[in-house]
């Protein structure tokens, strides 16, 4: 679990430096939009997509939507010998 957390942090740092993410710290005490749980004074890093990150996400969604159609067709093709 600890290894995964460090990997996620490294990925977030890389993406932040590439201009895809913004990061800020929240220490609880402020109101949390969206119903998140206060952190009781512990640091919680909050990441948001930048305009560049949103653009990359849209490109990824478009690519997956295109590919998903081909995957579904391949799965629905009756296979001989079954």
C-alpha cells in the first residue's frame, strides 16, 4: 500500500510539472465542497485539472470512445468452434 501511495505521488508530481494538474493543500477547518470529510488538521493535497489537463482528458475520452466500439464488436462476433 505504501509503495502504491509513493507511486501515485510521483505520478501526480510528474503531471503537475507537465502542466496538467494544479495542487493545493487543505488542512480542514474550511468548508469542504462536495461533501468531503474534514482532515482534522492533517494536510490533504487537492489536485485539479488545468486547461491543459482538461484538453488531454478530452482527447483520451474521444480515443476510448472510438476504441470501445471496436472492442464491443469483436466480443459480439460469434466465434467458430464454440
